[in-house]
C-alpha cells in the first residue's frame, strides 16, 4: 500500500507570495554598485562595444577558463554567430535536442540548414548520446549539446562518438555559465560555446545580451567580424555579417554581477539540497521525481525542475498558483512539435522521452535570495497536494466524498 505523506516541518500560518524568480531582491543589494557602473558608461560616452564590454569579455574568458570571449546582442545570436563562423548553410545537418528553448533550433534553420532532433536522457534531460550516434551521417556538420537547467551534458562521451570526424561542437550554455564537468568549465569542451545574459539567467543583465566562448583564435576573429556586419576597417565589408553588438550598459551591469556569481551559485546549490532534505521521507516519490545532480559535475541550478506523474502536473501547478507560489513549465512541448517545424515530419511521440518529459516537468523557485521559510512553504504545499491525491487513489470513496 502507498505511504501516506506526513510533513513535519514547522510552517508559518501565513506567507507572502513566492515568485518563481524575484530580481528585485538581487537588485536591492547591488543598487549602488550598478548606479556607479552606469555612471561610468555615461561619462565615457561609449555606449556600444565600449571599455565595459572589453572588460566583460576578459572577465568571462578568465572565469570560464578559455582563451577568447566575444560579446554579442543575445544568447540566440551567440548560437547563430557560432554556426555562421563555420559556414553552416543549406544542405548541412545539425543535431540538436528537441527538449530545449526554441533558439537552439531556430539558429540552425535561419541559415537554411536542417535541424536533426535527438531525444534526451530521462534523468539529466540532456542529449541521449546513443540516439545522437545513430543520427550522425555524412551531412552532419555540427552538434549542439544543451547544458539544460545548469547541468553539463556528457561531453567526454560526445567527443568519443565524434571520434575525429569533422563535426563542430557548439555548446549551448545559455543556462549553465560556470557549470563544470571533471573540473573543466562549460566553454572548454566545444569548439564554441554560447552564453545568454537574459535577466532570468544565473548571470543576467538588465536586458538582452550574449557571449561566445572559444579557445580557437581564428573562430574568435571571425566572430568579432561577423557581429559587426563583417566590417573591418570601417565601411569595408569582407563578408556578410549581422548587427549583434553588446551595449555598454549591459556589460557594466554584468561586470558588477559577475563578482557575485559564485556566491549565487552556492546559494542555488544550497536551495537544491534543502528541497531534497524537505522532501526526504515524505513519500511523494509516487507522484514526484526530483532532479538529480550527476557525478563529476558542478550543477549551477538555473532551474529546479521536478517531474509530476499520473497526469497531475497541471493540477499541482494550479494548486501552487492558488497558494501564490510561482512556477513555470520548461518546456510544454518539444521543439519538433512546434507548428513552424512540423514540415520536418516528426510525429509528436517520435521522440518518446521528450514527449513524456514535456508533459510532466514543473519548475520551482530556486533563486539565490529564496529563504528557507519560503522553501518550507513550497514543500508543504506540494506534499499536501500529493497526500490528497494518493489518498484518493487508495480510498476511492474519499474521491467520491470530495466530489
């Protein structure tokens, strides 16, 4: 018989709303530093690719343990520029996970190349490398492993699968700045690596921004050319690039925040551990699967994503919403199911793990400023919901009475 849940942790009788992410709390601690940084930009009069951008590139390269960092306008552009740097175009195939943000795939199709969708591992939600291996053929020009939710994909195994083939690896590390595998940070495993500074990211700006990391000097030089219309010197264009330059305001904000990134990562990790402690022994595992940190990795926990079985995900989300607890769904469907990619001919359940995961995932708050009291409230509400549903399953009469 299923275990009935009993949650012993003391909980206050009333709470304030708990958002999925509260950037105002972070800003309160940084207000003066950020104001001073923006004042320096104003005084310099250099608002695009100014000194703050150069400083950020140097700081991010050092932080990520790579030789070069090239700033651009967004994480989406970071992916696009990386593909452009190796001349991906019509007829080329690029292997991508379907369980990812749209930009991973749209960057491929914008260049006329063909995205080839790989399924994902049900534990890490990263690429299933057995499936990836089966997809590689003579038209495969690149693979984009996504370090989803802050945990690195199996990069050593991916290199082994490629085994010397002329296939470019572009890490999509939009959610995983500072993540590590075997002590080596994201950015050091692929030919290039795309970062995003969208405000919800662990290192988020005050708007859009992105960065490409690489140890290849030729790639870095071409990326710098491509981000500025292919122009060098002024008004002389050796190739057709795009306009994807990082604003100095964004770089100034990010230079301030970068100093606190490791502290925030530690706090996120502590919050993940606290969730595990709060849920331990409650019996919710019949309905809820908690995320796992895989061995030899530094997980930076951009998102804390649970899986809710028995077709109860949406009901749990509604219960949390009614309790004023913020959640979100990353992602409600695989990219192969999106209307604009249906022409590629992938039936919804052709990638079974992606299909089932997308119907079960639910992201809970995990931002650094989240308090222990707030986590207790969240855990209690989830346990209450699961207890109610499990009781109904064991005692059908209880379901009738509730109706």
